[in-house]
C-alpha cells in the first residue's frame, strides 16, 4: 500500500541557515526592508552601560509584513518565497530576495529576534509581532493583530542579547563594508536613505566614479551560456578594494580579492550574473571549483586591469596638468629632442608614483616639491632608472618614514629585506598559479600529476605548512623507511623491503618531515602526500590505495609509531559523494577519513581549495601590507617558466 511521507528540515539544516557572518546577517535584514519598498532604513547598535553591545535594531518605513488572505503566512514557508514570483517591488524597484531564507540569517546575530510590523489593508493600519529563537529556528510566534498606534507602515527588527562575535559590527570598518555592498543600490534609487548609528551613507561623499561593462558570454560544459557584467565603483572617502560576486540585481553573495594593480585607487567591483544566484541557491561549499568560475573571474580581472590602466593614464595627465599650472613641473611644453621626450615620459611615471605612495607629498611647499622634482629629473637624465626609483621611494620619504627606514636597517640587512619580499612574492605567485592550474576548467584536463602538480609541490613544501621540510619525493616505501630512520638519527641497515598487503611494493609521492619539541623530548611528525590529477574526482579507490600505504607503515615494526605521528593526505580538486561521506563522519575531525588504532596515524582527504586558501590566509597580512596584487594569469605564467612547459588544453589526456 502506498504511503506519503512529509520531509521536514532537520536541526543541522536550520543551523546552516543561521550560521553566517554578522555583516551578511545585517545586510539580509536591510535587503528585506528595501524589498518592502522602504525609503528609510536605520541600523542601530545599542550598548549597555559597560559599553557592550546588547541590542541590534533595524527600522524601516516599508510596506510591512501583511497577513495572508487565503495562503499561509510568509514566515511559514521555507523556500518558494513570494519574491521569486516577482522581479520588481510595487514601487518598481529591483527585487533582491527570492529564496525565503533571509530571515533565518538574523539568528546569526543573536538568540532572540522579533519583527514588530505595521501594514495597511481594508481595515486600516494594523500591527502585530513575530518572535523567533535560535533554539527553535523553524518556529515563529505571532501575536494578536491590533490597531496600529502610529498611522504608518514599517517594520522594526530587534535582536536581543546579540552574540559577542568578533567585534566586527562595532568596528570602524562596518560602515565602509555596508557602503561597498549597498552603494550600487543607493546610486540607482537616490531617494532611499540608509543610516548606520544615525550617520547616513551618502553616495555623493563615498563614490567618485562608477561604470558598468558587459563581459563576453561564457559557455559551460553542459551547454548553458552565462552572461555577466562588471560594475566598477571608485570610492572617494572609504578605503579598501574588493571584487564581489553578485546576483543579477547586484546583491553581493561572496567576496574575492581583485588581484589587479591599481595604485592610488580604492574601489568595489561587482561581478553580476544569474549564475551566482544558482550557485548560492545550491549552497556550493567551494564556489571557486564551479564550472566556468575561473574564466568568469579571469574576465572580470582582465576588465579591471584594462580599466585601471586607463584610469592611471587619466590620473597622471590630470596631476601633470596641475603641476604645470603650479609651476613645479621641470620640463618645457615641447621637448628639445627625442631623448628628452623619453626622459620626460620616465619622469612622469616616477612623479605620479611618488605622489601616490609618499605620505604628505602634496602637503609640501611649492619650493620643496620643485626641489624634489629637480632631483628626480637629474636622476633620470643621468641614465639610471634604478636610481630614479630609489630617489622616489627613499630620498623623498617624509621625515618620520625616513627615521623608521633607518631604524629598520639597523636591525636587518637591506639585502635580506629585499630577499624576504621576493620570497613572499614568489610564494603568492606559486599559490595563486597552482590554484589556477588545478581549478581552471579550460586547462584542467591537460594538467598532469607528475609533469605539473608534482613538480610544483616538491619545490614548495611550505604549501602544506611552514613547519614541513621535504624528506623524499616519489620514494618507494623502503626508501621512505630509510629516510625515516635517518631523520631519527638511527644507523640501521635495511635488508628487507617494505611491502604492501599481498607482498607488492609501493611508492609515495611526497614525504615531509616536521620536528617539534614537546616536554623536553624530540617528537617527530611525518606527512605523506598522495597527489592526483586535476580532472580526477577523488573516490574510495584512491582512499584504498593510500590506506594500503599507511597500513604498511603501521604494520611494519621498523617504523617508529611511539615518538612519531603519521599523517597521510589524499589531495585532489574534488571528492565524490561516497568519499565525502567517509571523511565527514561525526566521530572524526572534518576531513579525517580514518584513524588507526595502533600507533599515531591518520588518513585525511584534502582539496586544493582548502590547502591553497589556508596558504594564502597565512600570507594575507604581509601581502596586504606590501600591497602585492598577484594576477592568476601572471602567476600561472610564472609556474610555466619555472617548472615546466606551457600547459595547453590540447596537451593530451595521458594518465599518471
């Protein structure tokens, strides 16, 4: 006999919706207000007498949340939002929400959330309250409807006892983050006012320039065609640069580094496409691995690069015209010779660089700037472009910066400082290039494990952590034992080989060693890495292969399992469902596929997305301080030049 079942969301489903960054949670509440045609939205953070955040209030004058006539209440449905059925609000504004999940993200801010809403119907202005808790996110309590005290519509969202969080909501950066997210909307609808703690976000104050460019259409492997556009907004009064992945209406879903050179510019770039809405709806964990993502990001970054090269030329011309008007520009209008004209071009580049990077240069007196430009002109005409760069970056530094530089040279040799910066630049190029190599759909099928990935990894063991040093590359299990004993300083002769089950030999791709001091003892940790092709989805058979290697180590008494811990990593771009289930069991840490009972050994499944994201995260602070912008195309070219011939899509489909 046929039966019907009712599928209800489980607790982990609710928790996924309720877990999000505070910035996105506040943004979702604001977007809901704007979708209700609010003209005024206010975000307020209330502090208790001790200066601790104790209440978040978002107030709007939108149309409110009306009671249903013949259908269920809007809060009762998960998915199938009424917004998905319309593209514009009653006031003809573009609609942003469509999945019916935004209200649940409010619980990321605090455990108790109330919506006090006033709407107007045939009976006049009416009001009621909706209350929900994070302990029961799928249940809401509605109060009785009463005549509204104030004759105007709107909603007040109150988050009581907010989570302590990381303090980001109270930081000075919060308003800037909100400005970047909502600036395009506020520019489209000039009558809308968004305020943060009483301070209005004024687009005239924060936006200097704004342009939108269509990007070339992209065909996916399934035959679908993606259209996209890029909106570039230059900031006038806020700092920072970001590339936002947005839905077709400009709603920011995710953020990426722009990875373009744009000295002197702060901006937000908004890559808009319906494709990102589909990916967000599918809750894809690593959006960078989605089909076509590499091409979309590359097209956006290429457009950004072209745009800012043009803006640099425009900015340089405007600066030079100003210097000419002030009488500090050291060259005549007409060059005396062709060589003099070339020298002037070099001077223009250096002078604009000095203006961009030297704090207080524009605050100098006219005489001081004239002297600076004369020194720079003499350095250039002496025939040494390196000298002109040194003068522009060092000799014209403000006095405070000169003292800092002098003190730094007392502590570190200048050569070592240069080498350190080069090393960071190299590491970023390797990490970004490797990400492009394994994640770009257009070349993924051509990227081989031994010819490409292995060559990069064995030369850059820091990819897996600063603590690791290369022990062996493409080593047999027997040679791995010899290396293991050498690291332990044990002079033991190996006469019998290390064999897998069934008496077969085996080879590991990479063996890394880590030395850690623990309680006065010398404890070792060995990391064994098994690499797979970029176009190969990791499966249980790959895990079984690595398990066989690991089991050989555990079962062989010549390997030390007391003072040495062993980690075995299976590394690829993505995993199939069965393997993903295995390495995300509740009794093990995420990513751990097996823990051996005997000895200290574990098997992990790692994706390149996780490894490279962790690597870039370790270097992000220094990268941002040095203002290094590494483009993916440049980085991949660097890998090709250093380690192998150029990877092309038609290179073949040979296996490992």
